[in-house]
C-alpha cells in the first residue's frame, strides 16, 4: 500500500455505480461538473447485476416455459417441452445483464465520467482514499454523492453458504431446485418463489407476519395467494424460521407456527427478509457525517447530509428501497450541486411486484388517504371488462382510482393484472401533475389496449361508465 501519497484533486465524486450512483454521475456531468465515479465491484450495482434486471429476465423465461406447457385455451398444444436452464442463465447473463452493463459503461465514457476502481474510505469531509488490494490513493473533492446501496440481511441459524442463499444466489443457480424454501414473503421473495414455481420447483414460503406482501392492499394480495395456490406454492404465515441444517444434497429448515415446531426439506433455502444499508465501512465518522437509526443517513429534501458538500441517495437514506427512487434522488442531488433550486417530492413513487398477476401501486392507499384527513371516493374497474385482457386470456385483476371527493383529483391508484408495471406510469404522471379523473377520461386511449382500463375507471368515477 502506498503511504503518504499526494492527494489528487477531484470536483464531484460519486461513490457507488448502481442505479443511484451511475445516474448521479451522468447527470452531474451533463450539468457541467467534472465527475469521478468510484466502484468496488461492478458497474450497474446489485440492481443490474444481481437484482432487478436478472430477476425480471428469469421471470420472463419462467412465463415462456409455463405458457409453452399451458396454452390449451388457445388451441395450442406443445409436446415434450424441455428447459435448458444453463442456456436460460447464459441468456440472462450475456444478452441482458451484459448488454446493459456495457451500455452504462459507454454512457459514462460518453459523458466523460472518470471511473475509479476500488473501495472508498473517507479521511475527512473533503478527502477520501480509494483502496485496492495492493495500493491506495488519496483524493480531495469539492462534493461527494454517496450511493453505496444495501446488502441482504443474514438471520440467526441461516448462515449463507452452498444451500442457504440470498437473492443474488437464487438468481445464479445452475439448476432449477426440485424443492425451494423461501424465508420472507416480501416482493423479492414472492417474485423468486413465483419464478421457480413456473420452472417447476415445489416452493414453500415462510413468512413471519400474518400475510405475504404486506406493503400492498389486502384485496391485491388475494390475487397473489390465489395464483400461488394454482402453482402449488405452500404459504406458511406467522411462521418463525429457526434453523437450516445443510446436508450434502440439500437442506432441512426448522420453523415454528403458533407454538408448533415443523420442518421442511429442500434443495435450497432462500433468505429474503430485507436488506441493510452499506454505510458501516465508509469512514463516515471521519467525515463527520451523521448516521441515524438502522444505519441510514439522514438527509434534507435535496439529499444533503449534515455536511453541506456531502450528499446521500438510494438505499442508504430513509424511505422505500427502490431503484427508481435512487435514480430520482440522484438527479436531484446532482442538480443541487450544480446550483439548481430543486428538491425531492415523494408523492408519486410507484411500487411494483412482478408476480402473476403483476401488482402496482402509486400515491395513497385508501387507508393512507383517510389517515391524512382526505375525504375520498374509490372506483374500481375489473379487467374482465377489458377487450385486450380478454384477448390475452388474462382477465384477473382490476384498476382502482382513489380521488378527492370534492374535485375528483387523483391521489392514489392500484392495479392488479397483466401489464400493471407499465400501466402504472400513466397514473403516476397523473398524480404528479395533479390531474382529475375528468382529465383522464378526456384523454383518448388506444384500442384495444390494457390502458383502456384506466379510461374506463375514470369514466366510472364520473358516473358515466361505458363498459361496466
């Protein structure tokens, strides 16, 4: 290691190259800053390399496999459908993840962002060191944006290893498990449970609370439960995981439900009970940056920490841990450093769960709206009244709009059904722009399309529905 090195001067430095970090770096460069991006592992972060993107690739492959075996409704019957999972993984890694990571590196180069490989450690509030295996270099900086993301929580009795895996491990399996246990019924656990069930795994979900997917409304979760039952996924709620005992060829999981101890055998057990922010090994105390509860960094509405030249975004700050939230905060922080008077507004951040059928929510739920003192109306249109959904043989679900009672302004929306992850964008924009249901109803939607369900729900809210 180099000792006593001279500090190299930097302007704006971004730590972490995930969906928060690389976006911050590009936007800062676009705003005229000279930017350096520090990354210790891989460009794109966990989301792109071992999270959001590869999971959606496997989800898509699982749909294709299941559809190939279950298309009798359309008069299509396929014989001897087989799965070459190694080829599936190759496609995911090379064609999907590889293409995107190379693309991001090209975008960074195009915007003249300097990439520094290594692990960042603050020396003070204007200096840091970038550590590599055999050397280190000190840098001084004017502004810093910390975007180091998070890591999976490891629980007692379930030490990560060959058979006890986290979500990244579940995405890189070389085989489809015959039996899979998933500890944690949040959106990550449920997405992977559904994916491997589509590939033919026998899946058991162990959830400690009374319901899976607790961040979504109960009537939305009912669709998920119904879908899981059709795929023979076993759901154990109020289940406390005790211990995993690995064997040469599998793992046995002990758990407790209402005082009764049970066990289930599997090839692998996926632990998906949440993530912790990566804030402990940055030397934040040396920089004087305050770290609050649950290792999260408190920030103001511009992403600024208690040190005015140091910003933090993404999973390491309070709020929902979503990639698109991190990217949004990244742009705000970069623009603030450039002198723009901007701040975050979390009123319209969509959340999506990519199971069957998809679920999406944005703005306020009915309970949240009432808790905040709104007088509201709720309108719900079933997808079985939508022509495009019928033509896709995917009529499960609904679109729900929550509006203020007086002026019928949209303040919340929930969707269950095929295409929910895409349809929610229109409703997110509507909430962001303080749009009324009349504005939505006056907007011509293409026919036939899933988006027409939004139009139908808006017309229902106006008391003049056509298709219900």
